[in-house]
């Protein structure tokens, strides 16, 4: 992958780096492989590598990727996250885990309780740094970095480089090499994007009609709130769909079950809040649906990045209430520098006829969207 091609040589040299690449572009291997290389050449005692991530799901995913890549090495790993007991995590450290993947809050709990220290850490990674800042982890990150050795290699990876991320880099990294594979405000080229105008009161019924019409392998549906996710999940379940739901009010066991069922194809539909916009790396997600328009353009980038992983292809569908969500859509379009093609669903009984506006940056045919869904105002079909 391009991020691996650019980042791995820098990491092997021992340099600090800032890596910016689209979600799903292979950032995990870009730092795990060089760390393993260094450990094999120069093993140490205690915690050698620490990876900080924003969510439990991403922590589990990173540790699974590490386990695969480190299969034939002696270096053990442990996930340190909330929602599960402390004892196993402490025991794994005492038994010699060299590679630790952690969420900041739980890790800081251990450090403040003096369960272990970070005195031996030689490699520190801030993964999805922008999301950690969005979730309010900056004070925890500062506290953790103060407990880590000053002499270390630090790598920061993010899908976007916001001002806050640059600020973290200024105190966390030393003369870092900056690597940007894609503009921060971009989505993967393989994602076809389309917008359906529909009133909020009809979104649930529209979703059922849309799912009947789509030919999907697996669908990830994003809602703005936890209550909204639960309501939609119940509606889809009553209609005969097999659905899982993922949000922060679920227990860790429920969250793990939901992810595993979705990842292994036992469940084809997962309804989630933005907790899943980072940390879900499921092969073959054919569709991402924004049931509610995200309030921040960066969240849109991360949501739709759950499809077309590793330079594949996928569809991103957004449902927009014209009265409540037009401003958010305009902000997203401005951020990305595109105009989403508007579409209607044939035979759906709209209470308010959808207003379809012409696509400026992309025509529906350019995005690869099915012509029978798309109606644009006075725009002729381009000649091929």
C-alpha cells in the first residue's frame, strides 16, 4: 500500500513520523512491521511498544493484526481497554507482553494505580490521532506521554491532519518526517456517493424500501444517536432483517458479539453510531448508509471509509432531510469539493416530493450509480 511504501523505510530508520492517509489504506502494517523488525534485531524487557487508539473496537482490531504479523515471533501482546476486568490485563503485562494496544482512559487508570510503568517503551504510536482528540483524550494523552521515556520513536497516524493534530505532533514528536498519501479531505476513489432527499419522518420506511432494492453483501448504517440506533434496529428486526447494533451504551460483550457477527457474515446489517466510524475493518462491506447526516465533514469521511477498504469499491448512501440537514450536507460538499448526485427511489410514496438538484462536480454516471435511481434536473446524459 502507498502509506506502507512511504512510511516503512522512515520507520526502519528510527525517525519520528506523521502519516496521513485515507482510512482503510493499510496504516496498521505501516507501523507494526517496522516495530517487529526492530524488536527482532534488538529485543528488550518489559513493554517495548505502545499503541494508543480512540476506541475499543480499533484496539481489538490492531491487536488482531499484530497477532497475525507477529505469529512467528516471541513477542506477546495485550489489549488494554475499558468494559472488561483489570486482572487479565495486569497479568499479561507481568507475563511479559511487549506490544500493548490501549485506549487512553483505561491505560491511565493502570498507570495511576501503579500496576505497571512505561519506563521501557521504545516505540509509541498514536493511531487515529484526530479521533482521539475529537473524543476529548488530549489530557490523557499528555499524561501518558509524560510517563513514557523521552528517548523513543514516536509515530502518529491519522486520516485527517487538523490543527489540533499538528499541535499534538509539536510536543509528542521530534523533527518528524511528514507523509501524506492523500489529501485530508478526500474519500477513497472506489466509493460511489449518492444522496437521497427524504423527510425525517419517512426515513425508517425509506430504509426498508431501500434495503429491498439494494443488492448488498453487507450494510453498515450510521445514526447520529444511540437511541436512534436502537429504534432503527428494532424497526428492521420487526421487518424480518437480522441486525446487530453497536454503540457505547452496549456492554463490551455485546459490542464484541455484534462486531464478530458482522465481520464473519452471520449478520448482514450493522446499525451503529460514530463509535464505529473508526476501528471497523470488515472486508466486503458493500454499502455504508448515513441514516442521519453527520454533523462534521470529517465524520463523513470516516463513515464512508468503512467501505472500499484497501482500495476496493463500495457505495456510500446518505439520507437527507431537506429542512434539518441541508446545511450539514453543504458543509460536507464544501469540505470534499464535490456535489453529491441527488436521487429518488422509484415507487416510494414520498409525503414531500424530493427536490433533485443538478450534480456539479460529478454526474451520476461518473460515480457509477444506477441510472434508474437517479433523476437530475435538465441534465442530459453525457456522450461516451
